[in-house]
C-alpha cells in the first residue's frame, strides 16, 4: 500500500515562495500520475496541479487560480513530487495534500499559511 508524506509547508508573507515535497513509499512510483490538492478552511478539497508519468510525457496541468505561479515536478529516482509555489497570496492558505489517483493514496497534508 502506497504511503505519502508531505513536507515544506509553513507561514509565508504574501508574495513569498515555498516548495512542497511529497515522498512516496510505493512500488512502481514512476508509473503513476501524481496530483497536489489543497483544502482551505470550510471549503471543499481542490485539485491544484497534476503531472503524468514519464511514459506519457510528464504532462502538467494546473487550476486556473494557480496558473503561472505554481509548478509541479517529479523525481522518479527519489519517488518524490514537488510543488513550487511563487507569488503566494492569502487565498492560497490551505492544507496541501499529495495524491496518487490510481490507488487512491493520500498523505496527511502540510499546512501553508500566507499572511502578513
């Protein structure tokens, strides 16, 4: 069973940057598409970014709200997926979760708080 651990969250001022890391203990990690979600207080979980596996070209997709500011990448040798977040805004405040949709695996999340 795949296990995911997120890290890299924290408190940052508006306009700042963070890089989230998700490390997976999963066989055949390189075959999986990967996703980052977020959930703000009293809101539904939202898909933020996704990246396909290498075989399908590591294609990336983003929510409109983060397009041009967030960048997802992966290092299959390290079983890791990243989310680089630039120009953070208060509305980016949320718990961010890593997900493997093929096996419905989720991490416990990492909190990102954007405030001055």
